[in-house]
């Protein structure tokens, strides 16, 4: 998605949404941390507005993924459902 559109949505749509502690079930689900975060595309929500962003996976459980991404120089972090994350397309060289 175009960076300017993402910046506009982030500025006006409301706060970044993240899964709750109850949804994550961290007391009962194993969590893995990645020392070398991988590139992905992830659906996140600012207020009620969904955005597909380029992100990095920092941790995951069997059902959820922690992502980190940057918009206009600001770092954001959120937990999203695993199905909201997909492998990032290859970086084009040229």
C-alpha cells in the first residue's frame, strides 16, 4: 500500500489495535521469539481501519504473531492473528 495513504490512515483512524492478553493465552500457549525477525506483510488495524503493512515478525504463538513496523519514522508493535500475516514478496533488485 502507498506510504502516504498509510500515513494518512495512521494519523486519522484511531489507535493501533492489538490482541488482548486473553486472546493471546500466553499463560497456556508457548511463545517463540525470533532473534532475527523475518519480513512479512501483515494486516493491522488503526481504529476500525485495516491496513496491509510491511512488517517484521518478532514473536509468535500457535495462533498469533507479534509484528513490528514503521510508519513515518515511528515504530509500531502489535499482536495480530496468525492468519493476518503472510510471507513478504521478494525484494526486487533493479
